[in-house]
């Protein structure tokens, strides 16, 4: 293995001899270090600028998708005003069902939490009993809420 220290330029060179020519070497080394730091900082700024541009493009793309989705939903509501009103009524009724379901779920958890911690069977039974229903109920409720947002109340013409 050859001496690799020749490939690395030191930041400071200290000459312990009595030769007065060592001060320019220290000064040159400082200038080289400052140039290197400046170059690295410039590269960081360029990278940060590029990252900001990409983030702006990403936000614009997401905003365009959201605007398109909102426009499609509004067009659907205008084409189906009676159904949008029915979705609103169904969402309100299903919200009450969800609230009652959550009361039952929380009662079950509070009543059996020790058994759930101690036994895997009880925990699996709980998840099988409440998990799928809760997930599906939330999905349906979310869909009805989106389709009915901004719809007039049911009893209005």
C-alpha cells in the first residue's frame, strides 16, 4: 500500500523549521479550504433550489388531482340532486348507527380488556366481531358523506 496521505490536501500545513516561507503555504491552504467550502455551499443551494422546484410541482399535481375530483363530484351532485339528498339523509342515519356501534364496541373493550390482554383467543374474537363491520361501516359512511356534502336537506324541494 502506497502512502495515501499525498492524495489528501491538508487544511493547514505547519512547518516547524525556521524557514519563513511556511506562512504562504498556510495562507494558500486556507484559501483552498475557503474555496472548497464555498463550492460545497453553492452545490447545496443548487440542490435545495431543485428540491423546492420538485416540491412545487408535486403540490401543483396534487392540487390539480383534487380540483378534478371535486369538479367530478360536483357534476355528479348536479346530475343527481335527489340522490345526493338521499345520501345526506342516509349519512346522518348511518352516523347514529355508527355511534351506537361504537358504544357497544367500547363497552366490550372496557368489560373484557383483561381477557384480551391475557388471551389471544379473546382478542381475535373481538377483532373478528368488530373489525370488519367497523371498517365497512366507516367506508360506507365516508362515501355517503362525500356524495352528500353540500346537498340540501331532505325535506326541501
